[in-house]
């Protein structure tokens, strides 16, 4: 099990912006992160919509970090791209387990606990933790 490439790239993009501490254009972000320009722009739109990144138009336009790095959790970036983390689809309300009448299987409780443990860990790390000193 692993996060998607899009979420991995989103983490790289936020890290690059946090590290730079300044406004960067999409081409520079693409070059810094090794993410194609087209895919960078797609990810940046999602990060802007979530308030993690700010965008600016015009000749002095570009992107910059939307809030202090110590306020941006790793989990926030990943879940912005992928949605709420769950180990198994049976943990979400969108999936109705059909194996057992009126109750879920014995694994749902442990899958829910593991999902919450992973989420807590992801939200315990902030981008300030990864800044070069």
C-alpha cells in the first residue's frame, strides 16, 4: 500500500515552496521538484483551493506557501489530494458492507483503528520539521 504519485508530488511541491520562502513560478517549481509542468499546475490548483498554497497573477505572479510551514501538516497535503486516509474502504460511510446483515465484519474495527493511527502520525509531522536548518 502506498500514496499515489500525485500526493507524493504535492508533498514535494509544498516542501519546495516552504524551503524557498519566496514566490516561485510554476516552471521553477516543476524544475525543482522533477514534476512535469502540466502535472504541477494540476496539483497547485488543488493546493490553492485548500489554502495550502497562494497563487498570484500577472508579471510578478506565481505561487507561495499559503501559511507558515509549522501550520501545514503532512497529512493535510496528502488528504487534500487523496481524500481522507483509510486503510480499507469498509471504514468509510460510502461503502456498505454486504457480507453481514446489519453489521460490519470483525475487521472493520481494527481497520478503523489503524486508519486513525496512520492519520495521527501524518498530522504529527509539519513541513517546518523538514526545513534545512
